[in-house]
């Protein structure tokens, strides 16, 4: 009887431990809408994006899926300001990236434009053909710069949203990245085992020389893997800390 009582107590303790861990992975009620917007942007990026082809349909799908998250961030407005160096850096630095692209499509006076690198050939051709020098952007391919700016909005939106999420929602986002990495690794193993002519080769001859998982570029595949490795350690550490009764601590970088 005593042995049965101990076993029942251990079973109840194990069940309570599992409930505690599962509860640590459920976002708070106030974070669920924003968390859903993050997943709507992040999951297409993990499974459909990462292509070396210009105007890839997966990239377009990811940009469209990011629209609800961007609208949520715009309507929510700014969060309470963090005046520490880290808080200021996290707010300012992400906006420097699109600012660089915006500056490249701003028309410049001819005197300034001609002084910039790689513009001498265009200036010489204009002089030979008698073409008037007009205001032009510094980018040699403005359409490509605008496309890069649009492609930058989804990761920027995910970064700003994760800064506003609580610890539980951040941990859940980390778990999504880990699960996606595991799935993509198994797809890459199938590509290696069955060869480039198998159904696992989603991009034709693009993956014939190396395994790339669900990506088209062999460079994006290892990037996802070495990004997921520290997430695994952070996730395990946070779950263990929470299960021991300590505060849940997880810092997800996006």
C-alpha cells in the first residue's frame, strides 16, 4: 500500500511538472494576437522563403503575410520607452537598415550624383550623347532597392513585435524556429538519400549538388541551423528554470 502511495505521488508530481512546463509555453492572453501575427509572418519565412531566385513566389507570400503584423504594430503604437543603452539601441538600430535603402532611392542633384562611385560611366555616356544631367537616385537599380526595402519589412516587424511580447510568447517563438529547423533537416536528409531526381528536390536542378532543405539557396540552409543551435540551449535552460519555480527568462533575438 505504501509503495502504491509513493508511486501515485510520483505520478502526480510528474504530471504537475509536465503541466508546469506546458503552461510555460502558452503565451499570455494579452500577447496572443500579436503572437499570432508573428507566427503568420515567421512560418512562411521559415518554410517558403530563403530563395536565391529574384521575385521568388515564397518571398512574396511572406511579405503579404507580414501585412497584418505591420498593421498591428502601427495601430498599437510605441511601447513604454526603455531609457537604458540596450533599450535605445534596440529601438534605433533596426530603423537604420531601411533608412540606408531609403537614402539610396532619394533623387540627388547632378553635382553630388556624379561624385559617387560607379557613376562616371553614366556621366560620360550622357556627355557624349548630349543628355541633360537630371536628379537621379544613388542606386543604380532603384527598382531592386525598393524590392529590398519591401523584403526588409517582415523581419523588422517580427523584431519589433518580439520586443513587445512577454517571456512565454518569446519562448514559444523560439520553439517554432527549433521545430522548423528539425523539419528542414529531415527534408535535407531525404534529399541526400534519394538524390536530386526525387520528389524531395523542390527546386529542380537548384539542389542537385547539395542539400538545402526547403530553401533554394545552400547558404540559407546552414544559416537557419546555426541560428537554431543557441535557441535550443536557451529553450532548455528557460524550461528548466521555470520548472524549478524560478522566473522564466528567455531572450529571443530576431
